[in-house]
């Protein structure tokens, strides 16, 4: 008889830049980065060389946005899936831009009488190791893209 113990491996989660709030768990208007063309949420992906990834490997980034606060069973309102081909620099970590705002971030804003003004998001990265897809721990945050006047003023 052969006994096999399976150990599930999950790489470190990506992290959101510019989280706000007392617990640093909220993406809001102040969290947005403007590059001259688009407003975006920035996601830091850690050094991937520790997982054997390097030049030419592909990492798939996934952002899923939901209506309502975490734990509230909100419906998915946006999904961005983007394959990134690594080079010798990005394999050591990179910044991923969740954009455009209108397509992937703004849908979390649903003013009353809808789901409420805030939503939440989860971001992961994944890659192939042999024939197995390895997915990181998720980065989760409340998404509150509004101020007293309504959705974030993008000026």
C-alpha cells in the first residue's frame, strides 16, 4: 500500500496599493492612479522567481468585482482576466493596472435603492506548473468608489 499526502500550495497574495480606512482594507477614490489616460487600481505582484517563474512564463491576473460588502453574497459585476508574459524584470515583481475604471471598477458603485454604494473585489494571479494551475491566495478589499456627491469625480 502506498500512502500519499497531498500538500496544497498557494503562492503569496498580490497586494493593493493605496488602501484606505482604519484597517487599510478599502479601495476608494484616493486609491485610484491616473496615468494620463485611465484611472486604475494598482496591484503589486510579488517576486515570482521564488516559484520558479522567469522570462517567457505566463501569469494570469484575475480581478473579480462584486456588488455589496464582503459576506453579503453580492453578485459579480465585473471580471478582468489578463495574461501577462513575464520577462527578466517583471518576474521579480510588477504592478498590474486594473483598468479601465468604467468597465471594471465603477460597476461596484450601486447607489440606493440598489445594493448600496460599496462593493468588494478579489484579485489573484495564477500560472501553470507542469499541467497544474497554481493560484495565489486572494487579495480582498472593500471597493467604495464614491464621495458625498456620487461616484468618484474623475478629473
